[in-house]
């Protein structure tokens, strides 16, 4: 067994969506961003960029592309982490080298590398007493966000983090049992009764039952498929993302 | 300013590729994996799975798909982190709900979520005194790795981490200056002289000069484009990945 400050920090994570109006001092922001960049990355190429939005007016404008979720305007900083092959390509071309990174392999490689930066930023921020929340909506309106942040071709936003000093102390969210997620040696494709078992605790939480009542669905799964992330919406957003990633050169 | 154990851990990261033969005790492994799952994830759907390879023979076999990099066989554990919509889809269908997550939006969402798990696992492992190394090669041979680990449709490997007690203490690798990566309010598209400036320190490192001599190229950029990650290779691997992700249902 081991137990230390870092393990506790990881295990105590909860997303924080309400912030005080205290700004983040620049030396603290610099430490957080430096820690972000120390994560592993492919070939030490650092094919990512980080765009920090702090201006009050610009936070409000950016919030529009995140469905006006209130944490965007109220956060001390909104951090958009992007794949960036623009800087790398420019460097290559200035050095008489012919880059070939505008393709699917580097879309996924860049998404992984940018997310490692993002998660390091989040952990460093929490270590500084800040609260963070990821916004999946960055992928819904990636082309609009790219235009708003002045991202050139080859720079694609993949995660957005809101960050600020916490004005709430939310309950920790549930997780599926480890045995449902972790497989030793080979993937164990769950049989129907194993699926029931894996999701049983989640389905029986009082807040789940409350949620089902509010949504008027038969069960929790239907809240996801008919309300939160419907197939129809997913297809529309995927088509939009597909077009954007073709224009960006990553998909052909 | 702030300074604490977690910040130091993040800022002192280096990839460790040589390991002692000490195994990782199960309670420590459990803590690491639990910490991995505590990271933020989209809708708390946990659309990821973690496959742990510890058996000596299976590590050797898995190493083949990672170009026989020696850290795969010598690691105490090789952890393949996957997007997993298979478990989620099965649950939805058992609950009379129609899932729609086999598309581009959820390929990228799943890649982000799986990478957050991966990075939390790495940080927890380092907090336990272990060393880790990411293997980008997982994307090169994703279909072969999927078959070897018995991954069904809807389960796609996105990162691989080797992990063990360190038998080396490598030098920390360089990073580009923060100013080259971080943009405030709007992306600052670097002019040619800014590109020179951003890459100057890296290009002038003694180890860079040594590497250029060994590779017989004009400069560092050409090592990447003509030796390490060539356009021709990137296209071949992207085509393979494209076919695999179509078969997996994530790309159409």
C-alpha cells in the first residue's frame, strides 16, 4: 500500500463549476502551465498549444460556443488545449525539411499528447488549491472556437478546462467498480449478468432514481440515449467535426 | 507562487525505460488504477477499459507489436488503455436504450477520456515510486494489439504505458519555452524569426548536435522528417488506422 499527498489529490478529484472572483496570480499560472508541459509527449515534438482566456468580455463571448455554461464566464481562466502542427510545420519548412503530420495518425497522437498536457494542468491547478472542470463542448463547436481564438490551419482545439478558486465543495461522483474496467491479460467481454452487476451500484444510487423521475425515462441508460447524448445529435456533431477536420487537413 | 509534493512530482517527470525485476504488489496496482479512474470523464460514462499485461510470456508476445522495444518485456506491467463503447452499448441495449456512440465525436471524446485515465495512472505510479514510459507505437499496430488482447468491436487501444521500479535515472528532456506554447486571449501565429527563437535552445543543445552528426542530416527537423516520422510512414500508418477505425465503427 502507499498513501501520499499526490495519491490523495488524484483520488479526491471532483469537478468544480462555481468559482470565487479571485484571479490566478501570474506566477501560479506559470507554474501550472510549466507542469502541464512536463508530461510525456511523442518524440518530444510538443505538437500542442494552450490558449488562455482571462478577459471578462472574451470569456463571455467564448461561453457562447460552450452553450453558455456559466462556469466559462465565471472562471478565472478558460484554457483551450489544442493539437498544433502549425508551429512544427513552420519550423520544418524553415529548415528545409518536409513535414507529413496532417493525417489521422497525428490527429490521434496529437489528441493524446494535448490531453496529457490538459490533465497535468488540471492536477497542478488542484495542487495549487484551484478547482477545474473539463468542457466536452469544445468538440461540438470546434470550428467556431478555432475561428474565435484565431487558430490557423493545423491547430485544433481538443479540450477546454475552466479554472478558478472553488466557491463550492461538490460531492464526489460515483465510479463503476474497478473490476468492470480493468482486465488482466485479456479483455473479458462482459456477459449480460456481468453488465447488470457492473452498473448495479450506479443504477441504485438515490440521485440516479431522482434523475430518472425528473427525466421521465424508464431508466438511466435512456437518459443518455434520449436526452443527453442522442444518436441524432451525435451524428450531426460528428458530421460537422468531420468537415472541420478535413478542412484542417487531418482527415482526408 | 506555490510549491508542494504534487507540483514537484509533475515538474520532475522523466520517462523511465529500464526497470528492476521487482513486481508491483496488487494493493499498489489497485491504488494506481483507482486513481486513474478518478479523473474527469464525459458524462461520467467511463467509456474506457484498461488491459494489464503482466505475464512474462505475454509481455514478450505483446512486445512484437511495439517493435520489440525492450521496455515492454522488462516492465513489471504493460498497461493498454482503450476507448470502450462495447460495455456501454451492451448496457444500453439491455435497458431498451438505443446507443449512438460509434462515430467521430465519440472517437475523439473517448481518446480524451482514455488519455485522462492514462495520465492519472502515470502520475499515481510515479507517486508510488514507479517509473513509466508511454508507447506511441500502440497506434501503429492497433488492429494487431486489439486482436492479441481480445478486444471486441468498439474497444480501441489509444495509449500504452510500461511501468516498473526504475533501474535508471535519466536526464530530464528539454522543453520549448513556455512563451512558444502558451497564447493569451488569441493564438499568436509565429513569424519566421519567432520560430527560430522558439526552437533555438533545443537546436543548440549538445545532444542535438550529436544526434545530427549521428544521423547525417543538415539539422534536427530533418531527423524527424527523414528518419523518425517520415511522411511516407505516416501515410501508410494512417491508412491502416483508418481501415481499422472504419471496421471498429468509429469512422464511416
